[in-house]
C-alpha cells in the first residue's frame, strides 16, 4: 500500500453545519489555516496555507461541536474533492483540540 497520511495543526477558520449523507452518515466540511516555520534545504522558511477538510462519523460530531478560532490537530489522508476533481481535501481520521498551538 502506498503512503498517504497528513498531520496538520492550525486554526479552524470555517465550519459548515453537520449534515448527513443519504446513508445517514454524519459529515462536516471545514477549513484550517496553518502558519509555521519549517526548515527546507537548511534554511528557515515561513509557511502559511489554508486546507479544506472533511470529517465523517465520530470525527464529524467532534468537529461540529467546535467553533471557528479553535486550534486543532487533524490527522488524515488526502483525496480529490470528487471523482472529477483533482482539488485536494484532507479527510480527517483523528481530530484533537489543542490549546496554545
């Protein structure tokens, strides 16, 4: 199996309402803003990005209880937004709320 795992900490900047798939599975869309300093080629680099995310089941219920502005650490994998889209979305498999990130 090929690797596809991402761990990203950031500020929750958008959170849609909890909804349900036709099969009754809870799902929520969200967006994280990340800012950090990383080392690349031996030099410090300021990194800023926004990442769209999607959570199902337990993680959807957890995220739905959050508020924009909260700091979160999301573990998951990247997938296309839809069958026809190559736009990446972080699918959350674990969500932790973090203080003082």
